[in-house]
C-alpha cells in the first residue's frame, strides 16, 4: 500500500468519525448520515482498490478510472451547489416572512 493511500484512509476515517459525531449530536438526520457514509465507504474502496474505478470506467465507456472519478465528482458538486442554492432561497423566504411578522407585531405594540 502506498503512503498516499494510507493518508487518504486516515483522512476518510477522520471524516467518518466526524459524521458519526454529527449524527449523535442530531446535527444531521439518519438518511443524510447513511448517504454520506456510503459515499465515504465507496471512496475507501476506490483508495484501497483503484482497479475498481478502472473496471467501472470500462463498463461506462470512459477511458480511465481517474476520469470516472472526476466526472462523478463534478456531477455531485453541481448537484450540491444546486441543493444549497435552493435551500438558501427557502431560508431567505422564511426569514423575510418572519421579519415581516415581527415588524407588524412591533407596529401593533406601539399603537
């Protein structure tokens, strides 16, 4: 095993430990925990057995295993950007409603 693989495995184990801690502290729900756990376990498999990515690339008609990882990562990142953007818009809308209600309540209290 190469030193970079060992480094990545320790990094992934650290990330999984943070993930478990967030689940215990109710900072994420079980479904999010499970999705991230599966993602990081898949990353661990790709680190330990890089030939798996080459096999997957051949099945999907992509040149190299590294290319399939890049493609998958880009798709995942774009999805997360979309998801966070939608969530932020919803939060912004909710804050606007709350501020409006507080403003109306303050105005009624002064009268």
